[in-house]
C-alpha cells in the first residue's frame, strides 16, 4: 500500500504512516495464514487420497452437508451427480442396516459414545450394495448439544465378500466332514452287523 503524498520527515511518521504500516503487517499475516491453510488442505487431501477414504461433514446446526468426490465415487457417481444433503446418505442405506446405523449415530450425538462407528450397506449407482465402514467424531456446543460431525467412509465390500466366501467354505467343509463321519459310522454299523451275523 502506498499513498501519493509528501513523505513525512525522517523519524516522525504521522497517523497515515501508522495506517500504512498496519495494513502491511495485516497483509503479511493474512498471506502467511493463507499459505498455512493451503498447506494444511493439501496435506489432508493427500492423506485422504492415500487412504482411499471418502470424507463427509455434517453441520448439525445448519443441516449443511459435504461429501468429498471420493465419497461419491465409491458409489459410482461423479461429484456433480449427487446432492450434498442428508437424504443422499439416508436414502441409500440398506433397509436392514438403517435402524442400527441410526441408533449408533444417535448414541454418539447424545454423548454416550466417544465416536460414531457403523458398518452398513449403501446403494451403488448400479443398484448393487457396497459395504461401508463409517467413523465420525462430533464437535459440541457450550450447552452440550452437537454442533458438527465429521467422518470418513471406507469401502469394505471386498473384505465382506472374502468373509462370506470363507464362511461358505467353512460351512461346506463341516458339511463334508459330517457326511464323512456319517458314512464311517454306517460302515462301522455294517461291519458290526456282518460280524454278528457271522457269529450267529
């Protein structure tokens, strides 16, 4: 900032010189703050991309919601295809998972749990369902009411499919074991019957 005026005598700045100096210092502080904010946002963005998680942010006071592009991409949508609203999330939760998910969220918002954590299915753009692990942490107003809750979504569909495949393989193995044991028992009974018949 510079003013087109006669310079003050050396060693005797006036009020306008003080204003100019104050503006220069304020500009310097703002520039530093913006630089730190940009670095912080870049760090968060890199961490989220590295973790491959979707980010969500719900302002409870204003009902405003934010979903990161990755959050939407996990469900098969481009960033502009999904509205940033609570209904975007609520309308996609599998009916069988809705009740317990809302219960877990309410317990956290009521202050009964240290963080929100839920495992549920969300409807994908192709109408299939994706398993999601969601974790969130609330911020509180002075009166103890929730002000904001921020969290992440992790797609755990592959893990759930592997668990289901393992459970099915275990079930088949046990079934085969039971059939083998049944066959061995029948064979033993047959041998015993043959032995008794021979003795008779």
